[in-house]
C-alpha cells in the first residue's frame, strides 16, 4: 500500500514455490504460545479473555473478511472474545499512533512496513521470535514476508499479505488507438499524452498527488538512477549521495511533471488511493500503477478483457527497481494478554486463512505453499511472477524502513510535490528538499547507533 500502502530483498529464483516466495514479494493468559488457534478451543471452565485489535488498511470489504476470520477463531476458542477496531482508512494510522503512545488497552496492532521502525523505536511492539519458532507453519512463511515484518534479527509483525507494484492498463483503449503496451517510463508518458482527450473526459494516467503520492516519483527516480543505486540503502547511491541529488533524478522528475501536466486530470493533484483507482475503473484513465489489492476492484467494476497487467516500466538503462511491502499483525509491548494475542495471530496467519484472505482482498499470500493454487500463477498475478523470474531487468531494492524518519517522508514529499505540480516550486527546489530530508534522516539514524 505500497498501500497508503507502503513498499518493501528478493533474489532470482525459478518459477516454483521459491518464485512465489520471492514475489510474495514484490502480509488467554493461560494459552500455550505454540498451540494453534484453530485446534485449541477454549474449555468451558477457562477464564474468559478479551482481546482488542486495531487494523490500519481499512475498507468495508477488508474489514468484513477480517471479521469473518475472527468469528471463526472465536468459534474454535470459546474462551476468547475479540474486539476489532476499524478506523476510517485516512484516519487509521494517526489513531493507532495516538492509542499506542497513550498505551491504551490494545493487544494486537496492524503495523506496516512504513512505520515499523517508528513503532519499534518508540517501544510499542513486542518481538515475536520466541512465539514464531514454535509455530507449526513458520517454515513455509516466505523470506520476503519475514523481511517485511522485521528489523535486524527481530520479527515484529506477521505479514497478512504482500504488495508489489505492476502496471494496469486499458487493453481496449490501447488496441483501439494502435498503441503498444508501454515498456518504459518514457513510453508510458507518451502513451498517456496520446490517449488524453479532455473533451471526452479521457486521460492517460491515474495520477496520485495526495496522500501516498511519493510512490511514483520515488519509483521513477530509483529506476532512472538504475545500477547506481545502493539497493541495501535505497535512498542513496553507491557513492553515498542521495538518489534525489543526481542528474538522473531531475530527468525523472521532469518526466513526472510532464505526465501530470499533459496526461493526467488536473484535479488528480489531490487524489489519493481511492480516487486514482476509481478513475481507472470508471473509464476516466488508461494507466494505473498499483499493488495487487486493486485486482478485485477491477474484476468487480470492469468488463473482462477491457484491462490487463504488465511489468513495471524500465528506465533509460533498461532496468527497473522494484520491491515488495506489506502490513501485518503485531503484539503491543504493553499487552497483558500476549499468549492469547499470539494465538489469534497464528490463526489469522496460517496457510488456509491467509490464502482466502489474499483471494478476497487481493494481496499476495505469505506462504510458499500458495504456489499450489493456480489462482496466484495465472491471470493478473502472473506479471508479478514474470518480473521475479527476470531479476536482471527487475532489480530488487530494500526500502528505507530502518529509518525512523521514513514515516514522515510521505507527508513532506506530498506537500512539496504538490507545490511543484502547481507551479509554486521548481523541480530543482523539490529535489533539493527531498535530498536534504534523507541526508538528515541518515545523520539521525547514525547518531542513534
């Protein structure tokens, strides 16, 4: 999300369970921590346990699916009651921060790749290593899923699904206009401009200038810097400079600005996730860069055959930098019911539950055994496998989740980016602000060590 989703190292594998493992790349106080929530229901005489959990990436469909899974857990564990708190999507992260900082009665929290460092730095999350090592299905959880929920050698949340971006496009529009599916960012911008017809309320690109807007310019700047990027510290080049302080960054951001001005709706300067997806499904835009959680919305809202997926666009050097990310369930450090909380997480995270969750919500499962299900290696998900199989072209990088300041970058980049899009700041001024943010963030991180 990344959702508001965040993004989350993936190595070359063959198309097997290991391949999907990479793509899945791009989540009662007296109970025993190694027992399975599905198989150990509470007895009649056991003390009733009340768990409170809060989710972050809320939507009506997602919350309903999560509640269905919780109901099944409660049926199998009659001594546990679970209260699910589902704030509105655009308020959820702030509400979670407020509740955690006040140490309110919350046992399970949906943490995300974009805020794991912040939460750990503030002491909000309990390490899960000792719980997970006794979990019978731990061995099939993919390395990518574990990396997303970890800092250093400590696991802080179990991913409930993984995200990895790909290109969604209107196959019917391209065929009608005789335009090939874009393979590069330059081709994407050119096609977006050609398909834009304001008199018909048709535009090329589903732009996102509001919350979460940093994902596309960040992806373009990374891809334009290509092999010069330090993939283990991706906001910096191999020479130590910020990715935003390079000539390639200006080339990428100039193209990004052109995409907005000539190939996107003017009001998309304020669009967030919902608006950009709605524009694509309603027939306003031709291209959308998003994670697989939009697939079900596209299936529900568009005619079969009118849309399709393609790999992420490449840059001038012929490569694209990609990553996987996700959110998942963690236990608060101040919970008095950690054993019961783990039992619920274990239940929600088992292969059966996670596969159903991924199918209904549109994420990539966290277990390598999901390759046995053709649902995930056919259709719109196949693009993700194709990218993983071609690691020479689609190079994986580690997003900067180790930086406590990372959660603040989204706000900074949105505000400064909007000023640039509206002509109130230059590309050079915008890049300078982004570069300085990461220089300061690195100094802060180094000082804390």
